């Protein structure tokens, strides 16, 4: 705590901060909102951040020690950011814990759903979960491109070891390769 007041941080804190910053940047890529249909709202941004964090945690949870410690530190950093954001938005001290509990339940529920669909290789289940959560209740067909992006990102992350994940940063799929052209019928307009 005192080190933070005077600007000193440990190498581990810097590593987690850098990983957190890279995940935040990936979740804010404009094409997620313009090409894949994620709503550019507070809720949409929370969902997009959660999705990217969940993908990185999936990888960390499959790596040997000390990856579990890195995963826990990352979760702590993410939830500290969310707590701070709620406080900055004007939610009072009594309301923050209640909201954090809801955000935590939503986050872990989504993680379980996305994990199950990805583990089963079930693109339809993944699209359904993404449509409900990330796209705000859209039809599962509307989440097909997002599901392709998530599946491709999961494969890319699976190729990284812990050193690459924390030193170079997480790799996510190219959004352009996941997004289908708006006009798939072959008819020119």
C-alpha cells in the first residue's frame, strides 16, 4: 500500500497491470462494436471486457503454476477497476457492495457458460450465450460472427505459454476474419 502511494510497484504488480491494460485495449477495439455488433454502451463495454478477461482466464487456468496466482491477481485487478468505476459514477458506499455482488455473479455465470460451450465445441450454444449476454438478448444468429471471433481467440490463446501471455500479451483473433460480409446472398447492391 505504501509503495503505491509513492509510485513504487513490484514487478508482479506491473506484470498484472500490463496484462490488465492489454485486455482492456482488446475489449475496446472499435470493430467489436461496429463489425460484431457489441452495443457501445456501459453494459456492452462491461460484457466485452468480461468476455476478454474470461478468455484469458480460461488459458491461465489450463497452465501450470504459477498461472493460478496470475489468474487470481488479474481477477483482483479487474474487480478493483469495476469497484472504482462504480464509485466514480456516483454510486454511494452502501450501494457499491450490492452492485459488485451482482457483477461478480454475472461474470462467473458468463464464464461458466462460455467455458462449457467452448469445451464442448458447441458453436450454437456459444452464439446463444453471447447473444443473451454480450448482444443484449439478440437472436443467436446475430452472434454468429462474435462466436467465430471468440472461438478463434480461444484457439490463439491456447497456443501461448505463461511467459508469452504476460510478456507479449494475450493474442485475440482478427475481427475482420470473424465478421461475414453484410450481404451474404451474393447479390450486389
